[in-house]
C-alpha cells in the first residue's frame, strides 16, 4: 500500500524545482482528466501545482476550474494544436475527474518507468475502466 496522497504527510510531497520564495508553498499534484470516447473513457493524468496547505476538496475544485474552464488543453498537454469545431482555443475538452497530491512514491515509480500500477492504485477510476472491458 502506498501513502495516501489525499491525506499526505508533508515530508513526502513533491515540491517544485523552483527555489524562488514565491513558489515555497507550491506542491505538485496529479490530476485525472477524461474524454468520453466510443470505446469508453480515455483517461489522462497530468501534473499540476497547488498551494500547500490546502484541503483536498479546495484543491480539486481549483483543478476542476483550471482544466475544464480556465485554460486551453494545449497549455497542459504538450501538443501544438487542438481544434474543436474550428475553435483553436477550446476550453472544456476534458472532464476533470480527480486530483491528488504528488508524493515521492510517484517520482520513484516514474523514474523506474513503472507508473501504471501506482496510478491505477491512486486513481481507482482507471482500474475500474480496465475491469469493465
């Protein structure tokens, strides 16, 4: 079992690489987004930032607003263009599903090239979608 990234121990949370004092209270997050497709949901996990300390519900609401309403997906997915019905700055392409604090266990799994099992445990929606097939 991994540490609970919804009720994290601050010493194990991942900080930004920035040493600027403005970023001192920022911690990295993992955000689960989805697009409904013909074969079932397509999930995306993207890295984000949030202020610490902050309740998980407030962090999720901020993330929901950011990913669903505030920004174009090209700002958090590294691709040159998304066009939706001719709109090249579409907002609301993804549905926000969940968010957690990024823990050092994730960075260790990522460094080992083994994030699938970690993310499936952190985001049970991913495992449930796989089980439905």
